[in-house]
C-alpha cells in the first residue's frame, strides 16, 4: 500500500497524522477529534483501508500518530 497523503476535510478541526519512518514528507492524515479518535464510519473505503494500514504498521512503517490542528496541517 502506498503511503500517500490523505487530505482531511476542511471542516475537521483536528487531524491524526501518521508520518512515514522511511520517506520524508510522506504521511497519512485523517480527521479526528481533540483526543485523536477517528470516526471510522465517516471514512471512505480507501481512507479506511489506509487508516487501518497505518495503525497496523506503527513502529515498522509509520511513527506514532500525532494530533494536529486541521487548519495548520499541510496538504
């Protein structure tokens, strides 16, 4: 699976970011709440697969996810 960025909706105040450990600048980004909880039911098929992929590979392909402001997150 490719670790390409996933754009979060403009209305998301927070995003959960999974930074690649091996490819600088590549990360997966998902809308979340202040605590970092992602509503998986609101994700599309591809975004859900990417989210589950990133969670599975924490420490192997991706670093620990970080909650960031959705407005300041680069796209």
